[in-house]
């Protein structure tokens, strides 16, 4: 059974449609990453779910119970949702402990052992309870905000870009702590992000919101391998797009005739590959291999340490610029002539598709 079920949800501000007929189901105990560029409507969707905004149409059910739809609009405090807002989550004049118990009914606010338990859950020492929020790092403050959201044991936890204000090192650590805490409570959660790597690595499922429309909901693997549109292919990772001709379950492009992952009508297509699918063959491999390989010239190189991003120009009748991702210790030199091969099946978008 789904913990959260949204159907036909719409929301406009001043005649401008921000959410278009959103349908979404999130299974119990799973973490859904809601991914979308800035301005796509992510915060609005969370605020409508919480009850801070009223939807123009559609229904919302939490734990099998309708909380919004038709003329019904349950107030936020009756929806059993834990919310971690994008910014300014903590009250600066309250201690960490008082922040955490803030959302609890009055009678339970003295339960200090609950504060300790929640601090432990988010990976913070118990003696942080007495501190003021300003005495914590940004990442620690986010963990306290999560502890506060989890305190009343909500059915659903919503987190709005919880890591976006943190620097890279703190972000990884905080991300892990938050994922662990959510898993430990078995909470059903929706985590909003504009960062595709974060969505792919944290979400059990990823839903992509684009101009107020949910354009694809899929497992991280499927979303990355089989994005629904060209734009999405580029948004959820680096994509190499090459013109080609499809026929009989294959597509022919500057990298030869490649097997397709999913069927597409015969005719002109754009072939989509991920840069890590384009392998640069070592010298001995290039001579001993019987599978098809191609010559290409290295025109640019970005060395990142563990890996390198290589730009190459294929040779032949219709030269194409492509990008390959290779292990750092295999990085070629600019001007080097390499042999390439394509690893795995590829995707193609037909002329009629977006
Ligand atoms: P995101 O969180 O994905 O960046 P938002 O949900 O904050 O996107 O905003 C989506 C669109 O809705 C934006 O164009 C924004 O200007 C508009 N919007 C959001 N809240 C309001 C509001 N209260 N009044 C008018 N427009 C709003
Ligand atoms: Mg937002």
C-alpha cells in the first residue's frame, strides 16, 4: 500500500499554472527523490502536501486517509507530516532540545529521553541538546531540523533541498546521516533536490518535475539508462547525442551500428550514450579485439584524478565530436589517435519524440 498517493493535483498562482495534473504514489518506507531544476515547482508541491497551500484540484491521501481533495483541506497539524523546510529551519532563540520538542503535544515536551534518542538517531551527541543552533555547523543544524521533523513519529517526512547550503565535504557526511536516520525509522520520505547525483544516489525512486509536470518516475538505474526525453537525458547526467538511422532494433551513427535498449520507429533518430559507455581501448586490446572499433583523435582532456573526461573527434565520412569518461590512469594525451568501442546497448529518440 502506498503511504502517499497524489492524483490530478493542480496549483496556480495569479493565473500562472505552477503544478500540472501531478499523479504520484510513494510506497511505505521508501525514499522518493523529487528532482527538478530551480523554479520547476518542487517547493510548491511540498507546501501543498503539507497543507500550507491549497490545491486548485486533485486529491492527496496519506496512509490511506484523504487529507485534501474536492472541498476537503485538512490543516497542516492534522496531516501527520514532518517537514524540513529549505531554509531557516531552526528557531535561533531556542536550544537544540527545545527546537526538537517544538512540534510535540505539550504533555510530551518534557520527555528529555526522547530528545536524546532523536539526537542519536541523526548521529549527534546527547550533550548537544543544551546548545544554541548557532553553536552548530550547517550540517548539524540540518540534522537537528530532521530530528524535530521526526519527533512526533510522522507518517511522512518531506525534506526541501536539505543539503543545498552545505559545502561539498559536509554535504556527503550529512547526506549519509540523513539517509541512515530515515532508513532506521522506516519513514516514508520525499526529498527534494536539484542535484541529479544526489537524487540518483539517495532515492529508491526518482520523480522528475519539469515546468510543473512530472515527466518521469523511475528507479535511479532506469532513469539514468532510459530517460524519457533528450532534455532529461542531459539533465540526469552527461549525454552524448549523435544523429543516426534506426532499423531492426539497431541504430547506425558515427560510432557504427549499435544495439538499442528500447524499440523506436525506424528512421531518423538521435542516439543517446553515456560517456562511460565509450571506451578507449588499450594498444594490445585494440589489436587483438575482433569487435568493432573506431579511430578518434583526442581534442580535449579534463583530468579529475579518479577519472578523466575526454573529448574526441571521430574520423570517417561524417566526423562527430564525442565525450568519453575513462579511469584516470588510462587518460590519453591531447592529439593522440585512439581506438574506441561502445560498451552496452544505447537509447534512441525518434523524430516525433521530444
Ligand atoms: P522550486 O522549489 O522547484 O524552485 P517553486 O515551487 O519555489 O520552485 O516555484 C515554482 C514557481 O511558482 C516559480 O515560478 C515561483 O515564482 C512561483 N511561486 C511559488 N510560490 C509562489 C507564491 N506564493 N506566489 C506566486 N508565485 C509563486
Ligand atoms: Mg524550492
